[in-house]
C-alpha cells in the first residue's frame, strides 16, 4: 500500500507558491529553504539528486519532488531535466512593513503605495462577533467587502471590512475598488478617534489560499481591528490576513525604569504622538 506522500501527481499540475501538501513534503521544503536562505547552498550550487535527498532525509522521492516543486514555484531553484537542480540568486521579495506603534497613520501610506482588488461587495446583517465588537445591533445593516491588497502585482493581504450602512452609503462599490477605505471614511465625515487591535496567527482556508497563491493550511498573520469615532461608535471592523513572507509588524523598544521595575516600553515617534493627541 502506498503512503500519502507516495501518491503520484498529474505532471501538468502547476506548483503553488508556499508550503507543499503533505507533512513530510513540508518538512523537506522548510529544511531545504532554510539551508538555501542561510547560504548552505549558494547561488548556482547544485542540490543533491532526488534519490540522494530522499535517502538522507528518509522520505520517498515523490515527497522530495513535491518539496522541490514548491521551492521552484518560490523562485529559489531551477529544475532542468539532465542538468539537475540549481540554486537561484535569492531575490528580494516585495513586501510591506509597519511599525505597530504607528499602524493607524501608516494605513494611509500603505493605501498610497499598494493597490487593491475588490473581490466581493454586499449589504446585510453583521456576523455576531462583528456586532459585539462594534457594539451595534445584531439586526443592523453593514457593508461587507472583501479585497486583496497587492504590491508589484502580488497579493500580500486578504481584507474583509464591515462598515455600518449609514456610513458606507456615502461611497460606491466602484470607489471602494479604487480608493483606500480609510480615505472614504474620512470623506464620509468620520472622525477616527481610536482603535482596538489584536494580532495572532492562523492557517489559510482554501478560499484565502487561492487568493494569496498559497497552499491550503499555510501560516498567516491575522490582524483584527475595530475603529471608533469620537463618540466611541464602531465605524469599521477589519479582519486582515497577511502573508508572513511579505508583511511584518515592527516595534522599537526602550529599556526604562530602575531596579526590579526596569522593563521594556515601545518608543513612540512623532507620528505616534500626533495620533495619540
């Protein structure tokens, strides 16, 4: 009986960037990717043959092939019949970074430097968790929009936003497809005062994986944010999923205090201080 990792694939299947299917293939992929990125195999270096890799890693050749297909899709190696597998020059992956202490001011900048594609747009009642977080009635109507944000043509985030209908009716579906939501909210007269935000990790569902060009179950950075106006009313709920290889949150810390009370605190730059005032 063949193991799952020994099942043959259609040779015409197009490899998907990111983690390959199968636990053993993912282990091989991650190990080889780490060795390439650390320089164990430099540019132009020839990787061991599939048979040798399979023996040294104690997996089947099909498992090795899956891992190599994923590395090739990521642009890390070249695979050519008769020539073996060679390591490509490590290219800079386009990405976005944000200082977590100034994230709200940087939302505008991100909107200017990246592009968005509208996937879906509708009106209806909010999910229960959204109604609770925004402190609105369960039977209230909200605009729900799903967008992909891209940099250099590559999607790095999957964004689902919920906006109360009385605010969202001030802009059109076409405008949402071409204009950052933050600007549309301001144009609608919303004065953003505060936001509650949480960051965690999750795994890509089949739908999200397809949009972000990843394998199902690939790790994602999950960010949820409730934006409020000066009266404390929820004006937007954002559920964002980011590719961790293309987006990162940064923070500068300073050691403060004395004795046993000495601890780390975030350093707020001028933009953060202005946002807090």
